[in-house]
C-alpha cells in the first residue's frame, strides 16, 4: 500500500513487531505510525481491526509501545524490568476487552469488544508482550546488532543466534557495509 508514510515492518511476533513501528531509535528515528489512521492500518495487518482512532488513543498506543520496548530491552540485558513500563503494560492489558476465539480451521483469532476499540487491540498486544517477558514462549529476547537500531526482538530461531531485528533492513545493511569494506581493502581483487 502506497500511502506516502513509512512502510510497516511486519514480523511474526505481535508485540515486538509493534515496538518496530518506531525504528532506528539510536539513529534517525522513523515513526511508522505517525497518524491515527496508520495505527488503524497497522492493527488491521494483525487482524485487530478497529473502527476508529483518536489522537489520544494513538498516544496510549505509543506509550504502550515504548513501555514494551523498555521492558524487552531490560529483559534482553537481563536487568530488572522498569516499574513504570510494567505498570503501563499491565494497565493496557487490563483495560481492553478481547476474547480468544477458535476458527473452524483451528486457528486462534482475537475478537474485540462490539465497539472494536483501540484499547481492546492494545490489550492483545500487551498480553502478547507479557507472555514473552514472562518467559512463557519458546525463544529469546535480544537486541538488534545494528548500532543505530538496537531494537529488542524475539528470536525464535532454533539456534537462538539471530543478530538483527529484521533481515531485510538491518541485516542487509550490515551485509552491504561488510561487502563494501572488504572491497575497499582489496581493490586488486576487483575484476
Ligand atoms: Zn534492527
């Protein structure tokens, strides 16, 4: 979808994909949900369709996002979880209404309240973050090796050795930088 806004990076882990809606936190940050409509668009990508979003609800979403990022970063570094972040994650989890339902095909879906509020969708994201931070899921929280990114991501690879939050962006950039460095060092090898 061409919207004139930064594209989404859609990973397969809900809560860390959500924190990825702000990227390059340690470089030139890219805000991927700059408007309420972009939050609606992002939620729809994860089957969390909401009817509307106000600027105040976008603020709630960003507060949750930064809280998950702070808690996940602390967990990746094996530090104590920051209490204010934990409080916001818990508040968002408690203040939405969403029910897990089973489709005829046996997949889990989230059904939001009849009003389909942003708060309902945020409660699903908060619960996803809690399941990761509580160590309930198979995987490891890690920080992206790109110095300008350092995003917290959930590594579900078998070897738990993933280095980048996203292969197509941070991983690729790193590979290109290494390639260029190698070719600068040995010009005689160039054809
Ligand atoms: Zn990264």
